[in-house]
């Protein structure tokens, strides 16, 4: 389950830690865009 995305006081987006059921590893996902941390 994804937690809500949060925004820091200076307006930067934060990423949520998600355990992937497909590969069992941990990924950082921007819930608003669905992009992984590091994706362009």
C-alpha cells in the first residue's frame, strides 16, 4: 500500500518507499506521477 505523498515546506516533492511484489525489492515512487526516483 502506498502512503500519501508529502511536500516539504520549501515545496519539494518527496517519494514514498514501496516494497515491490514483482521483484521483492524496495523502490521510491512518486505517487502523483507514478515515476520511480531517478526516472526522467
